[in-house]
């Protein structure tokens, strides 16, 4: 089998009403997605998505004519592109989709096959009041969720803690509560100050009163030493790593004991090939591998395959915060029948079809395709 072509298409779905995300001061009026198609001489096409493939143009020649099963070599080339240009890991996802389709097996089985379902935690992202968040938490309990994540965003962190207090009061012990401090990275235009160690510790001590499951991203993503110090100073699990770029980051973080929970996103931090190595390494250190999943429906699928293959985590992230963040908005590039849903017991089930187990909604995507794509839009 040989790769005969790589096709990249860009899409943007208008968001009306806009999505005011807790990590972005600017309201989001569109949701951009990129689909990577890798064609072969056997008629099998692999499909990946999750990042914008910035900087890939001109590098197709390093893959065309090659066997898609040469995955270690392909991943090394993508890693080189990452160093020089941008994150093009959806290509690794597409290559594994080919491998799964050729072998007649879902990707998670080829990577480890540890389990075929995982409990979802409802990952919230909208800026709403404490009262609204508490009411929504009660709705999530009825939907079957066993855990949810609250993202901090207030200028005064005491207002964020009031949200956690309101939610815990509303749901009691019916769900676990995770908290994302949103301190590890910023949008390009966000110059607000990041917490220091003492502020992060103060927040952690407050959250201990509400039996919080983990505190995510309480410090800058490269502050390895202080993350390790914070982890030793609080009873909370400390989580992070979603935007750390390369395998070496996670090696050094794990060696220093910076996190209890490591969250590399398969479509942002190495594809299946590299992320499995990260997962094996951090779990060998006694930590938890629980990937970040906030991109689109294909990114969620990829991370579900990855987590079901090897992870010991109890929960996996499920981006969901209606009405501003729904399955329809998140997964608009995927056929409705292939979208990941949560069952009444709170589980996501990994598809059993060969490869990733989805197909793009080609007819619907015609409305959203854009020819002259600009990342900053």
C-alpha cells in the first residue's frame, strides 16, 4: 500500500449566538475545523482532524509514495514539522485510520484494547452565573453524568470559588467536580497575569473544602518545579499538560512529579503514535493519563480511542455546555450517526468500526467550506 495524495479542507461554522468561552476574552462567532484526507493506491482513505494543520503545505512530498504503515518514520517527520512550523498531528490520526481500515479493526484495539467505554465528565466552558451553573449541574445529573468540570474565568477568583460552592450545594455528592484554573496558557491577545504558586495554593486549599476531584492548570505549563511543589502542598490532584507540545515536555514533567493527571491531547500533542508513548511513560511513574479533548468531534473520537486503548483514568473529557456548546456545534463535520454521545449511565462507547469509526458529513460540509482560510479569523 502506498500513499497517493494528501488533501486538506477547511471549514467554519457560524456561531449564533456566539460562544463566550471562559478561556477567551473575545466571543467566538465561528468554529473552524480542518479535515485531512490521506488517499492510498488501494482505495482506502484515512481521515483526521483536530488542529488546523498550519505550516503543512509543501511537506506532502515526504509522505506520498510511502507505506502508511511506516508510522514511526511518518511521526518523526510530523514532529520535525511541529518544531519548524506548526502542529500537524491530525495527519498521524489519518494514517492510523488507514491502518485500522486495512486491518479491519478499530484503532483502540490496535493500540492496546484496554476497554471499550469510559465514563464522561461534562466539560463546561461558558461564562455564566453561579446560579445558572448550579441549575445546569442538576440537569447533567439527570442526563447520567457522574462528573463535571467548571472553568474559572472571573477577575476575582473568589467569584469562581462561589460557583464551585453553588454547584456542590446543588448536587451534593451525585457528581465529582473538577476545576480548571485556566492558567497554563493564554490566547494570543490575552495579557492578564498568571497565578503564582502562593495564589494557586490558596485556591487549592479553598477547593479542598468542596471535595474537588482535581485542580487543572493552576500554573504556567512550563513551571515544572512549582507545579511539583504545589502538588506536594495540597491534597487535590493536580492536572495539566493539554498544550505542552512535545514528548520531552511530558518526560520532564513526569520526572519532576509535576502532575497527578497528565492531559496531552492526541490531536495536538503527537498523534496516536507519540501520545501512546507519553501515556506509557507517565503511567509507569504512577500518574494518570487522561487526555484533553476540546477540539471537534474527530478530536473527541481520537482521544476516546487513545484513552480506551491504554488509560487507567476513571473519566474522560466530554465538551458539552448547551445551549452555546452542543453536540451539533462540536461535531458538525461528522455524520450524525457517528457522533459520540453519552449513555444514561454516563459512558462514552468507542466505535467498533474499522479505523476511527466515522465519516464526514460531506453534504452538510458544503455549506461551511472555505477556500481562503486564515487561522486568525
